[in-house]
C-alpha cells in the first residue's frame, strides 16, 4: 500500500517547557541518587542506575545496506559500509536481582567510527542506540516516568522476595488482559508484568523518536538469523539459578552466529505518531519498519571477563552519544541527556575509573 511522504525534521515538532522539564530532571537525579547510593553502600562498587544487570556482552559488525531509498539513506545510514559495534543485553532494574523476577529487557548498541557533527558534549566518534523490548515507553513523558522512578527507587536492594511476588502478580494481570482480548499494559510490563521470554528472539524498540537526517524516525532491532526466529514464543527456564539468563545467553552465543535487522519507522503522520508522548505506539499501517542495516555478532563468549569489564566499567550507553543527524527528540529523550550523565559521573567518581568512548 502507498504511504504518506515522511514529515521533514523541524524543531517545531517538539514542545519544550524549560521550567517544567528542569524540575523533572532534578526529580530524576534525586531518584537516581537514591538508587546509586544504595547499591554503592551495599556493595562498595558503583553500578548503573538503570539496567544495572547485564546478561550478554559481545562485539560484532554493523553494516549499512547499499542502495537504500533516498528517504532511508539519511544520517549515518547515508553511506553504506561496515562498523565495529558493541552490544549489551540487560534488564531494567537499578539493582542486581535474581533472574526469577519478571522484568523488562534492554539492548544497548554502540557503533564505532561514525562520521558527522556531534551532539552536545558527545565525546568520541560513536553512535549509541538504546532499545527496550516494547514498542512504546511505559510513561507518556519524563514527568510521569519521574513519579514511577521515585517509587521504584525506594525499593532498591530491599526485600527481593517481595519484588518477585509483585512481578509475578503484574505478569498474571497482563496475562489476564490478553486472555480477554486486551493488549498487554505497558505500565504493568514496566513493573515486571512480562514473561521470561527468550532474549535472542525478542524484538527491541527505541520506543522514543529521533531525528533521522532530513526526517524523524523510531528504530527497531529484530532477529534475522533462522535459529533466533525459531526461538520466538519460547521461555527461559530460570529455576534457582540467579544468573540463568546470562548462562542461557552465553550458551546460545557460544554455539551460533547472531544477526539482527536494524529498521527505521519514519514519521509520516504527526497526529497518529506523536513526538512528545512516548507511550504511544506508532502504528505500522501508517508507517512500516524498513530495514536499513544489519547487526551481526559471530559466535563468541558473551561473558568474556575482559570484555565484560571493559563494557560494564569503562563504557556507557546513552541516546545522547552520537551525531546531530540522530538528535533524540521528545520530552522523555530530553530528560535522558542530563540524568544519564549524572549516573556516569557518579560511577566514574566512586570507582575511580573515567568513563570513556572506545578508541
């Protein structure tokens, strides 16, 4: 079917409320501090304020496809070619929890040797993309997210068994919604209402919009290798293994070459595809996801001690690490700029190790 032409990028697509957003960032920083300081006091080591627990870390190759249509050949995707890349698979909590607690998943991608005018204070020559296993963000804006995070921060490193009970309850509630024909609730999913799905069969979404050269888009990583597609709908048996996801992902990466399609969904209808409300899933009948690159990860040890230390301790992932052609857009993304840096500064100071981009 024919689709509408993509909407040109314009600063007017955003609605910025400086005072309100500044106050929200202070609230987010306060909640991040609660999480960061609690986990540091309990372990003597600073970890990430969100997505602290990683399940798989690996190196691969990101290849921009040739002969893309002009509307897709934008930003770093304007030139075909291959780049080294790092990936980090995680869950979203700020503390290191048992894998039997149902939690949303994350996927961070860092692409190396990227050309272009850098975003403000973005060091190096890399481009980061941050993904969730949900097509929309669990809150409509940073203000709503700050309220949710404040509640979550008060439970950091407390009563892990209660978190499991709560997460199981949220999952049952989402299962009940699906049985009566309702879509899963993003809010329930963000609190733990998700199954122990196979991490390598999931689709991962940017959930928030970004500039895409002359246009605006959301991003998607979807499994491309046949063995990954065959895992769709399957669950990981957790049992008593606290790090079952890590061990499962490691086994899969040791046996198989992994591959994902990197896709973009262009903004074509500003009414049905809002920029400021990140809780709205952009309908694919209005604008489909279209492949523009591949991410390949050759079989390897996804828990190699040296690489895990390098990525977990020395690197950070942020939507604000990259080029101006992929400027993060919308209220939620604007709040991420300072709050992510706040977390990075804390880790660097407490661990005595500067966080930097790969050389």
